[in-house]
C-alpha cells in the first residue's frame, strides 16, 4: 500500500495493546484525553507528506508506489540532500519538539537494510535477510515504528550492559516452533502509544557470556505479554491559545516489560549472536541516523531564536545584554545548520553502496547539544522574566469586561496588541517553562547519550591524523 494518510494512521492505532498512563490502562489511544492531542498531531505528520508530496514522497524502487522519502536507502550524496529536505519538512511541523516522529525509525531501518554486509557478518546471514525483508514491509505499509534499546539501570556500578544472569534485562528464555520467547524490560520507548510496532536493537556492547541478551527484532505493539508503562502525562487541554505546544506535542515515553513475549522467527534479526550484536552499530549507524536528529535540532534552535526575538520585541528589550543572549541562541542555530551542511557535503559511501553523512561533524554536535539546549531554555526564561506569568488565558481574554482591561493595561511595545503579547509569552512558557518543557529539557540532556559521555569518547569516532600532523611538525623537527 502507498504512504498512509493521517486517517489511516489513526485507524491503525485502534488495535489492542497494553498501554498504561497515569495509573490507568488506556483502551483507545486515539480518543483518550491525555493522548488525543499527540495522536492527532502525528496524523497531521502523515497528512503532511501528501501535502508536500514533491518533497516528502518518492516511488518505491520495486513497486513504484509512493513511499515516504525517509524510507529511502541513500545511494548518493544527492539522495542525502533530498532526504534532508524531507526530514526538515517533518521537523518543522512540531518545531523540533517531537524527537521520535516516525521518520526517525524509517531512517534507522533504511540504514540497517543498506548494510546487509554488516548485519550478515559473524554468521548472521539469515538475520540480515530477514531485516532487509522487514524494511520493505516497513516502507510499503508506512508503519509507525518505535524502539527500546536502553537496559534498565538497577546498579550503576555494574555498568550499562547486563552481565550473565541479570534478571531485569531483556533476554531470550526459550525457543518455540515459530520463534523465540523473551523476558525482561527495556527503556525508553518514546512514541509508544502512537506506534504500530516496536523495535529492539543493540545499544551498549555486551560482555562475554551475555549471549542470551544479544537480540534484535521487531514485533507488533499488541503482542501478548508486551506492556507499556508511560511516564506522567504532560499533555494539556486542547486549547491552543493556552497551550500551543503541550496540547499536541507530548509524544510520551514508556518503560517496556516483556512478560514472556513470543518473537516470530521472521522478525528476528539477531538471535543470541554476541559478535553480531556488538558490531552492527559501530560504523554507519550513527552518521546515518544523526542526519535526522540534527536536522530536528536545527529546526528547534531556529524556532527558539525566532521566539526570543519576538519576546524581546514585545517589551522593546533592545539592551546589549538581551541582544547578546539572543545572539547566543542564533550562534547555536547557525553552528547546527552549518554542521549538518558540512556532514552532507562530506558524505561517504560504504562498501554496500549505502551513503551516509560524514560522522565526525555530527558526533561533535552530538556532544554539544545537551549543553546548548538547557542554556537556550535558560535564556528564554531570563528574557521573559516576570512577563512569562502575565499571560491571561483564552477564557479571560473572552470575558468582555476583562478584555477591555487587558487591552488597556497589558499591551506590547510599539503598538503591539495585548493579544499578540499574551500569545508570545504563553508560547514561550510552553516551550521553556511548562511540564512539556521540563520533559524536553531532560530528553535533550541525554538524547543519544550525555554530553560528557559523547565528548569523552570522541576518539572512537574521529581521525586524529590531521591534528597529529600539525603537532608532529614541531615535535619531530631537529634541534
């Protein structure tokens, strides 16, 4: 079937699944008041790809049916640039607030399917074939896929990867006539209520002897024994004046329990193959997926810059310190945009014919964004100061007696209406101070790993020969 519409996406969410939100098992994620806003927002993302079909859709290479460009397996630098335009179109809809729109996993699995050589190494040829077949299913059915790759943390001193005998981590516990049985838990399945299927694939390398934990597969969200415990909802009422962002962009995050779940063999890509598990994510995956993540970050920073300018304009804050802080946000936005452009310009081809952006620029950005985003939030709150609390609600604005007083006493600078001023600062609070803002700041601090971890591991991702050459000139010259 061709790329789905929003209506078709919502229809797919109505199947059985075990989703828990705020202590309640949700029967229908489409109509539940704490989930409805994000469900509708994601439906609009599916509709967006049809409204911008020349940017967001392309013919399937085998069936010629229209599919999302995010499913493309890039075979050239031009393909990456084309994919980048489509990714930006999607990111702009949520101004970068939804980190797990379906294009994230579309790009991930296109990258996996583009490296059958990597997934088929270490005797895993059958798993690689099944993965390539699954990616075709994913793109042709326009599946909304989420993932859960982080092991539950019980004792930080024991490390990030489970050792043999760990009772909490996800592991294989048996075989069946049709596949395997898995038991344990994983975090963190962002987008869980709004996904059709769940993916499990490698994260931190596993130690020797942890073969039972070396798994990769995909299963439907309604698989028996699969349970999703969502964090507290930060979704607000559907009033877009009062909650312009949190009314629709709470993508949710879930703790996942696998209570003896059967994984069909045709959905099993790594079956206790430790060598395969520890190698498949080490080369092309980061650079491939970070094109999507960094374009989303670029859009979010552009939005923050624009919002800061509007806030300052609303109160005519043109003093040097305010302009310096706004310029700081602009610098982050411009550096992010330039980094993505450089990574695409320096793209490389892998042995299988897959093209990805250059890794080092994106890895550098990966290390800095967890520091930049909290600083952006701080700047917006500093510019806003007490004005972030002087924001009448839609109901107050609609009261005839109150409205005349609000218009008189709360106008913006230079003739700005009170309504425009109120909308600017309500938008700023939802972005930088609301419950949604708090969740998003925490998310950005640890998105693809903390800044400290990524910077400390930079030698894993880089070629130091250029730097060494410059230093060696002086260390090796005769004296």
